[in-house]
C-alpha cells in the first residue's frame, strides 16, 4: 500500500497508538482516524505534516501536532499534558467555590507559573513537554491580557529541564526573549503565528540540543544568524512567511550536516546563489525556497542528495539548466516525489535527463520557463505521476504515448510548440481531472475515445 492516497478508519473502535509506519506512506493525502479510542503521540514526519486536527479528533488520549494538545512523557507513557478544562462542569460548585475571587490569579499569573513550575522541576515532578495554557477563566493569554515578552521569557527561562516549548498563535508581541537561550535542554521550539517584530536572537545558537525550530509567520526582521542552521542536532527549521527576514544562502546554509532534513525558508528576503556545499547536507529530504530571491544556477551537486523527496524553488530567478540526476543514480532510483521549479528562467533540452532518474515522481511543476525539447518518452518510469505541468515553455515535437502515466490527475502542456496528434492513449488516464493542451500546433481530429475519460 505504499501508493495509498486515502485512508479512512473513522467511527470504529480502534485503540492503542497510531502506528509510526504510517509515516512511510509518502503519497497519503487524506487521513481520517477520528471517533476511535486511539492514544499516544501522533507520528510526526512525511505527509503527517499536512493533515488537519480533524483527522485525529474525538479519540481517547491522542496528543501532539496538529492538535492543540502537547504530549508529556510520564513513566515512559506518552499522554496529553495540561489538558483544557471541560466546557461544562461535571459537578455543581459549592457556594464557597462560587465566591472565589480569581482576579489575584490573573494579576499574578506569570509569577505563579514561574514559581509553581520551578518548584515542580526542582523536585523532578515535571519532565519533558511544557505548553503554557492558552486560557485562564475567560481571559485569553496574549490578547486581552497583553502579555509582554519579558514576562513570559522570565517565567520560562529558569526551567532548565524544559524540552518542548510550543506557543503558536498566542498573539505574543515584542522581542523574542534572548533568555530562551538558557533552556539548554530544549528539543522543540515552536513560536509560529505570533507578531514579534523582532530579529532572531543570536544566542539561540546555545540550544545545542534543539531538534525542531518553527518561527514562521512571526513578522521577523533583520538577518538570520549565520550559525543558526549549524546547531548539531537540528533536524527541522521553518522560518517561512517573514517578509523582512534577510540573509544569504551562502552564509546561512551549513557547510555540512548529517541530521538536517527539512529546510523551509519560503516567502522571506533571503537570497543569493545556492552554494555547491549545499549538497553536503546529506540528510536533506525537504527544501522549500519558493517565493524567494534565489539567483544563479542549480548546482550540479544537488544530484548528490540521495534522500531528497521534495524540492520547491519556484518563483525565483534561476537560470541555466536543470542538473542531470541520472549520472549517479540508476534508472528510477532517485527518491524525489515533488519538484516545483516553476516561474524561473531555466532552459535546455533536458527533460529526458530530468525524468529518467526518478521512479517515484508524483508532482512536477515546471511552468513558465524556457525549456525546449520533447515530452518525456513512453519508456520513462512515470507510473506514479499524478501532476504534470510543463505549460508556458518552448517544448516541441509530438505528445508521445501516455500509457505509462495512468495515475495523472492534471496534465497541462499548454502554450508550447507541440505538434501532431493527441495520442489515443489519453483515454487510459482514468483519474485525469484537468487536461490543458491549448495554444500549441496540434493537428488531426480529437480522438473519439477521449469521451471514455471518467
């Protein structure tokens, strides 16, 4: 079932943890495990980054992203920690409870958080994940309470055993507290969706145990610290959607890394040429530099990234040709499944060289470049391909048989210089939803069997 695209097991009585093996289903686009009795942490990685919280709702003790329910490790059992209070009370409150004055709690909230959790850490009562509550009574942290960065920073910076800090979309503002660098045990730092209007503190380089860093959509500015991506245990970094965040790829990409696998810098002002040393990030599986300021050529050494699954450098200023991936990889062995180099100025007659090395390609978007040559021949191994957009190029020749591309959902070859007939094999594309061949030089009649498309 490695090609499985949809899995719905909702409304059953399934229990125990979600199998980590599901992460290997790299083509999975729809998943519904809701209304069961599942427990434990939701697996992370692969297609699981794309699923909504509704995919896992109404289970027993499921925790972790994309749910707003962080996980804690107690006695080697992973369970939700700091759960939200029930929407309706289970028992009636006594008169004494009804008369409790909560104003002091709200006024001294951050002091109590610091003292209470520091006490817990001191006595080994709190281990692992921490996520501060998003609500207290009827007050929302960071919005109505207008929490200043120095307050939550001071409250947290003394918790030296903290491993996960997740405060996404908490409406925090001000500076990112440099004191976060004191959390040397931190593995996961997720502050995305806030409004810091701040630069990234250079002291974050002290977080040598950091595995995941997510600061997307934080209205960050200034330059990315040159040593940020060199953290020895860093595996995932997402600084996307920060329009005033600057830097040069040659300065911020590490010269080598055996751990870093996800780099997402889309929609920032980072730019420059991709250095040849980029290929020394041997563990890289996902690179997203779209809507960027990338210039120059794709280095030929990119073909050395034998684990690369997703490559998106669309909407940039790339020139030159697409590197030949087949030199070091036998036919069909390169793992790339998603490639988007659209809206650049790439050129060359190299489509066969591009497609020949890939056996798992599912998504190819090369729209609006200067590519020439013929459409990939039918002997190419394109059986997994679902999306092919080569529109607005200078491709010529005929459209060869499509018999080996039966999984296609979209085929867009419009605005090229293609000639000849529409192949009769188009009727074998049973999953095709979009076919666009406009503005070419095609001749002969429309195949009668095209009506067989379902």
